[in-house]
């Protein structure tokens, strides 16, 4: 029974076969982040907590931009 797996165990895996699955996820995530940052920059005068939303968008990868579009944009409409 082997409890530890080393890097040698991964030498037979074809990582290029996973590229068509992983690449669209990376592209969509990057686009979400860019669009959220552009929207935040354009409306920075009316948004509250711009720094917190910027950090949230950048460091919470896919969830950050989604939260910004759901919660952050409504925040400025109320004021």
C-alpha cells in the first residue's frame, strides 16, 4: 500500500488532453475579472468601498466578480 505519491506518478498523464476543458474556464474567469474591474473603474465615483471591491474581484477569482455584479452594482443604485 503506497501512501505517498510523487511527481514521477504524473509523468504518464497527458496534460494537453485536459487543455480543451481547462482553457475555456480560464478565459471566462479572466473575462469576468476584466469586465468587473472596468465597470468598477468607470463608476468609481458612485461606488462605495472601491478598494474592498477591487481586492474582492482580484483575489476571489470567479466568485469575486460575480458577487460584484450581484451585490456591488446594486449598492450604488440605492444611494
